[in-house]
């Protein structure tokens, strides 16, 4: 059986990574377009680089939470594929083997001219840091207004799944939010979020709670039903 998991910011919030939609969230003090758009990059590269340098430092200090670990352990019983909107590596650190990052990865950078030139990067990224071809490096993040290269792959995964678990996402950020539409009619769908944007129905079972408690309950439910 195939279990596909779509995770959003709420998945990592309990590890200490702030969500940008919270009142005390990641983007406070910055207009989102200043630090997460091509326009912002072109206007002030140093500001953008500093913003992601701070995010990178924070990521080095946090650890996977119980929900990350539970999903990794689920691989002992089922084929589990993670599709995440998060740019952290907490799923991988918890032990998940099959992780698709829709919006890029904080611990990677890429050439501003050659998108396929991608490097692992855990230190600060500064003006003057260049790829092997001499072009400035930028965060390997999908910014607002940019295409989501992995979207087609994500759609293919969802189309073939038996179970879809959605965790910690508002389901309002497109195109990721549209993935729900591609789940097979017979697929079991579970939604975990403390403030769910959808209600339980015949097709979708909603757990209105945090990731760490909700994921444990969903996994118990799946094991009982399958």
C-alpha cells in the first residue's frame, strides 16, 4: 500500500521553525515580496541573502519532532512518499527516505544563470559566492512568482496513492493546494491541522490538532484499517 504525505509549515512548527502566517512568523518585519520574490532579489540581494542566512542558522539548531519521526517509522509497514512544502531537512533527518521538496531546500543553493547547477550549502551565502561557471549563487528556494519544477512529479505521486495524509498546511498556497484534486476517488484522505480549512466529509477525515498528536492518531487509524 502507498501512503503519500503532503506537509506544510505546521509540520515543522513544533520543532521551533516559525510559520510565516503566524502573527510572530518568519516574515515579520519584511514584506514577503522583499525576501521571497525575484523582484526582491533584484532590488536588494544582500537583504535576501541575510534573510536566508538567518533561516539556515535556525535550521541547524532545531531537530525533527515526534511527527517527523512517526512518518519515518511508518516506512517499516508501508511505502511512504513525502511531498513537502517546507524547505527544511527535518523529514530527512528523521529518517524518511523518499522526500520531494516542492519549494526548494534551505541547505542548497544554485546558480542564478544555470538553474541545474545546485550545491549543498550550510554556511552563510554572500555576494561574491559563485558557481563553477562564475555566476552568483542564490538560495535554492522557489520564490513567489516562480514556477514549481517538482509539481508534475508530485501530481504523479498523488494520482497513484492509496492514502493521502495532509499535515499542517492551510491548503491555500497554490499550486500545492491543488494536489488534493488529483487523489484517486477510492483513496483514504486524512487532514491534520489545529485550524483546519476544510471539514470532515465522507471522503476526508479531519483531525483538528497539532502535527505531533494528530499524526500519531492518523497512523493508528491507518494501521487499524489496513
